[in-house]
C-alpha cells in the first residue's frame, strides 16, 4: 500500500534551531574564548549549546551571516538567555532611513526605485508582513545580537535580512530557548 503524500508545510518542516546539552568540547571552546576561566560564567550557570541548522526554507547567505555573527558573540561570552525588552523605534527609523536613501539614490530611475522600495519598504507600504511566503520576497531589519540573547534594541545592532529567514530563525530560536533559565550563557553551533 502506497503512503499518502504529505505536503510540506510549517508544521512538518525541520526546525532551524534547537538547544542541546553542552559537550566537553563546547565547554572547552567557551572556556578558551573567555580567557581560560572556568567554563561557567559569572552567574555560575553552565553554558547551553544552541544549534542553528541551515534548512531549505532559509536563504543560505543570510543564514550564514546571522549564524556566524551569533557564533562569534557566543565565543566571546556575550550571549545570555534574557527576557527581550519591549521593542522601541530603532527598527522603524532604520527602515525609514533606508527608504530615504533609496529615494535619493534612484530619483532619476523611477522603475528601479519602485522595485527597491517594494523589497525594503514592505512593512510601511501596506504589504501584509505575515504574508511572507517565500525566500527573498522582502527584506527587514534584524537584530544581529538577538534581543532574546541579551542584544540591544539599537540601530547599530541592526542589519537587513531576508524576512522569511529572519522570521523562521528568530521564531525557532525563541521556541528552542523555552525552558532555558534566564541568565544561562549560550554557545552557538552551526550545522550546514
């Protein structure tokens, strides 16, 4: 008897992030990067490993940028599970500044301006942000150092990222961190 076909949807896709127990190798890397101190941070908590996995749902270039930045922050001991602060205005201002630069740069080429604005101004031009269904459809500001990992809600902590990659990765990190106590240091491992 043939198996019924299952259509790929969000509920059956491979998660892009998960927490795994810290191995001795991870703890040694953490200890080395933190200057040879004990593997625990100042809070006395053992670090946890957040595994980030490249899946076909994600744009490879944007996944690598984000994952490598988080891995470097983790090696430096700067990633700590925290309750994210309420979002402020830096994201809106970052988007407005980019839109302004696009309008100035492409004022002599209205067709190209329209194309660029469609990609970068999706959140303010009436497009439904929940309607992001494919990679490379829109770009949106992303916190390089995730707010849920102790990052600041400032303009210098933002970069443009494919919106689908940003939403899937950020959401999966949030789910993976459920149950991890606040103040726990995080090490990032990348799987491609």
